[in-house]
C-alpha cells in the first residue's frame, strides 16, 4: 500500500511518494500502482492532464483511490492539443493533428460545430438546418440506404462516398451517424445499417469538407489536417481534438474510488456505450463521487457483472449519449444526487440515466 502524488510540474523520474517528488503523468502513477500491488492512493495536483488511451486499473488495484487534491482544479482530458496553426483564406485556419480518431473539436472547453450542410439553425433546431429523406426505390435496404432530393444541394455539393450523415430515422425514435459507402443516382448507401428504416420522414444533414460558417471545423483523415473557420480574436490557443476512447477503465478492480476530478474531451462512435469517461467492467464497490464530466461521449458506464457501485454527486454536461449507463448484467448499483444537463446531444434514443437489462438499482435525487 502506497501513496503517490502527481503534478504537472513533477517528473516521471521522481519517486512520486511525496509532493516534492511528484510524478508528472498519470500513466506513470498508474504504473507505480501496478508495481506496488496494493490498495494505493493517487493524489493529483491542480492542472490539466492529457491521456491518449485509457488508464487501466485491474484486480491488483482493488481498494485504490484516484482523487484531486483538496481545493484544486484537476482536469483529465482524453483529447489531443492542436498546435501549429496557419491562417489561410476566408478566415480558415489549418493545423496538423497527431491523432488517430477525430470526432470532436473544442476551443477553450467549448464544443465547436462540425462543418455541415445545411447549416445549423438555432432559431428552429427541429425543422431548420435539416434535409428530408425521399421515398426509397425498390431493391434497396431501407436500413442501409436513404434516398435524397438532388435539388436540395448546390451544384457540386451533392453527397459522396466518405461523407458522414447524421440522421433521425423515419420513426423519429433514434439518431445515427453513418458513413456513405456509395451514391447511385439519388440514393446514398451506408457502410453500416441503421437501427431503423431511413424513409421519407427521416431528417438529416451531411458533413462538409470545408467549413463555411464561423465556429465550424472539418478534418481530413488522409492529410491529418483540421480546418477551422475561427471567430475574430482566435490566436491558435486552446484547441483540442478527441475521439472515442475511455479515460479511466476499471476492470475487475473492486472498491476503487474516483473523486473530485473533471473529465473531458472524449467522443462516442455509437450511443450504445462501449467506452466512457469512466468505464467499469465486472467490478464491485466502486465509488465515483464529486466529479464533473463535460464534452464526453458517455460519462460513466457500468458493464458486465458490476454491482454495488455508487455514482453520486457528479455533474454531467454535454454528453453525446447517456450521462450514466448500466448495461446488461449489472445490478444493485446506486445513482444519486447527480445533475445532468444537455445529455444525448448526438444519440437521442438512450436515457440520460440508462438501464438495459439491469436489475435492482436505486436511482434517486438526480436532477436532469
């Protein structure tokens, strides 16, 4: 059993055993936890820490705690900082991005809009800023193909293979983010199936290669370049990209505590969570308390045989899917005194606090 300290001004060559000899990275602290083979405590000093893969706790870490030092603002980001910006024509800045998965871009903690057609219409978010599907010709799979009206698009701007399409399915129950595999006439076919039919009642928008409105961004996977139509005063500072991965993964580690930390900068490839800012697999007695989750795919996800865990007094803001998800097989968990604001911003068909074949949970005193 040991106590370790982490500080942005520390060094991974230090012992980590006191504040004056802190580690610099959370990865080194987790490595030290594994080496100590006991119930350890990691105290994190104020600052922002970037992790490009999940910090993984296993059964050897049972009884351990990861906590922010009292009164200090600790942020753990799953994103990658963007630097090396070049200002070009029409107010568009570009920068190289050293990341494998780019689904979200924030500037100084504010989520920016991925470049799209039609543009967002804040005054009419349900009907404005969307296109509508058409009747699908015979011979196509309605869950994998959607017809469109070519006259909806300016010349040269029709959908093409590789574009992503965000669509509410025909019945309005679910939303999907799909990638176009091919376009034949006025029918786009996707690389994967939607959960429900994509008929004439579907509303959708299409990603664009080049941002045309202030606050919009796009990413070119081939050149690994982000483009951003920046507002006046943008200096190239504060940009972070992120993709779909967990920040902390608690796998078979019982009685772990995570407390007082802000988690940010993850995305979600689907609304059915396989990752989360804090992902718990087959673990019992975990306490996730007093944390903040902002601009993440899913806040907390409990999987497998996870039971007897407590998720309490956390705040969740701007999640792609659920704030808290309990998937099949979980049971007996307590979700209490959390606040949830702007959940399910991309995938609407899941609960802010979501249970799927999960039994015996107590959910009380949460504000959504």
